């Protein structure tokens, strides 16, 4: 099968199209013929080992995982003999979790992984991009226990995680203030934001507003400024936090009435199924900036790493 392989950390050019062995599903696995995947921050950060600490888990000198790609949609082509949740021909979407491997024509996944039947109303491309931003936003919104009437500020509201966070926070009844650049204001308003702050023109820390929850999806806001802009017992969500921010967050949570949420996102089949329900109820939609063929993965990574995409960048196989 065709796959995008990388054998050294580095720039997008380390990604090479190769022929590799087609996987065979185990007894409790399904073999998915991949129709679409996406380029997300986790992919390009792991590709270049940014931050350096990822090497401790994925290979110190060179990557142990040679095929990236953390999300997918496609068709079940084969099932293991113990599989009961899916059948051949099912259209599925979901996350590979820390296994990666979706930059390929086929991927084996456990039947009890973060998978669900693809929403009928969505294309393969639309479905493939949902599990990254949607699941990440849902994970932290659940942890923060966002409630009706709470004031929530979302930074990076036009990105993959941010665009899902706006829609999910609104679904749970929050009053959402979204931050983005001038060019993305109309997009963010269309997602349901109650107010939009253009960060190129306004400093949210100077407007006199405080929030119950601040969700920084892109690791761009000053830590101390966020804490000052929280209400008493407010929550700061740092979905893209590095190790130093995690340590600061842990200390604040231990010594302050305010709380900082960071950490590794855990995705489940129940999460993907919940996102599917929201999609089918027209409460969640995919935002797609560009679509590239698998053969143009270098261009896709270059574009995403530049940090100016709207929503998601999909890869079509």
C-alpha cells in the first residue's frame, strides 16, 4: 500500500511517499481503507520533535513511529474473527489515538477504539477532520464542566480546536466570546459566538471583562494575564500547553482558587459517538480550509505549520 513515511525528525521534506506492507487485522481489530485524514498540530509537532520532550516517548534519536496521521475516515474492508461492533462495508470515522498511522491507504484499529459510524450527512473529508478538534475541545469542556450562562473566552477560535470549542460551548449553554484575527471574524460569528474580539485591534485584558472559563487553544496568551481575567474560582484551559505551562498550571491549581486544565487528551468511542450525534442534530460542523491529495503531504504540512489555517486541512486518498 501507499503510505507517507518519515524516518528522521525534521522539516516537511522528511515525509516521503513509499510502498509499505498492508496491515493485517488482529482478532479484535478492523482494517479500514482510509478515504481521508488530516494534518493537525500533533502531526507536524511530532514530525519535527517539537517540543524536544516528545523524543522521550516516540524515539530519542529518530522516530519509532514512521507513519503519522491521527484521524481518519474510511470503509471497513476486513474484520478480525472476534469483532462484533463493525462489519465489512461500514463507513467509519475516528481517531488513531497515539498509534498514528493514518497517512496510509489502510489502517488497523481495535474495534473498541475511538471510532463510530460516519454521519450519513458528511463526506469522508468532513468526517475525517472532526475527531481532532472536536474531541480535543469536548475533552476539555467536559473537564471544565461548562454550564448554562457561564462566560467563556476562546482564543484561536478559527482553528481546528477553537472552531469546535465555540460550537460545543454554545451547545452547553455558555455565553461565548471568541478571539481571532480580522479576516476570520465572519467565520467565527457563523459558529455562534456571542461576541468576537479581533486580537489585532483589542487586548482582551484591558476591556474590563472577566470570564468563568478561558480556553486558549493555541498557546498564545500570557499565562498571568489569563489568570487576572478569570473570575474567582475560574478555569483556564491550555489545550496546547508545554511542560512548563503544565507545571505552572499544577502549582496554580494547588495554591489558588482558580484552576488550570492541561494534559494529554484521552479519546473514547463514546466521545466520537457524541460528536456524531451533534453533527446529525446540526449542532456541530466541520470547518475545512484546504484539501490536499496524499501525494502533496509536504505542501500540506508546510501550510499548517505556518499557523494561518482556518479550521482544518484535510488529506484525500
